[in-house]
């Protein structure tokens, strides 16, 4: 859904931005409804033939709408917390967190262990994941980002 939103922004970005800036509350409510609706319906065991196969898609669409609303109207009260320093730090390292979290939150028996080491038990795997992710971001991602910037600055630009 994020890719669909990005591609849509590339083709009809001004129209999407105009709509989103005029209707941020609608986008926000629609996003929340797409996330909460299938969860509630599944819990209540209604519309299961629709909600069970489509809930992940609805959730992704809802998150995309919330992201769009937050990008167009970051000043809305609902989205102001996204500017807090701890949240922005986590956002910067979110890809590293995504990469490393599975290592720490996977059940210890998957690794052939008879007992879980402390860093694989909840809540300890959370700081272990964050620590590893931030090290990875600092010592792996950042150097590659630097190389990418250096290479892109040296490459000749086409002037068509």
C-alpha cells in the first residue's frame, strides 16, 4: 500500500495533496476505520469470510491513509507526537529495527535452545533489538548512505 501511495503521488500527487489537505479528518477517520473495523468484526465473529482474508489489506490501506494525512497535516493534534525526538530517532532507525527484531523476538526453540537467554525473553528482547539496530544503523547503514551520496555526487547529471 505504501508503494501504491508513492506511485500515485508520482502520477497524481497534486490532486492527492489537494484532497488530503482539505480532508485530513476524513482520511484519518477512514484510516482508523480500515484498521479497527476488521479487528472488531473478527473479534465479534461477523463478516469473517471478508475480514479474515482482507484484514491485512485493510490495515495496510488504513496505515497508508494515516501516513498521507500525517504528511499533509503534521500540525493536526493526532500527529504531533510523531515529531517527538524519541519517536523521530526510532523512525530513522526503523529499517534496522525491522531487520533485527526477528532475531530477538523469535521463540528460543527455533534456535535449538532448551532455555531462553535473558535477551530473548520479553521485555528484554526489546532493548536488545533497539541496541543492535542502532549499532547496525550507525556502523553499517550510515557508511553505505555516505558511499551512496558520494557516488551520486560524482556521477554526471543528464541535462535533457
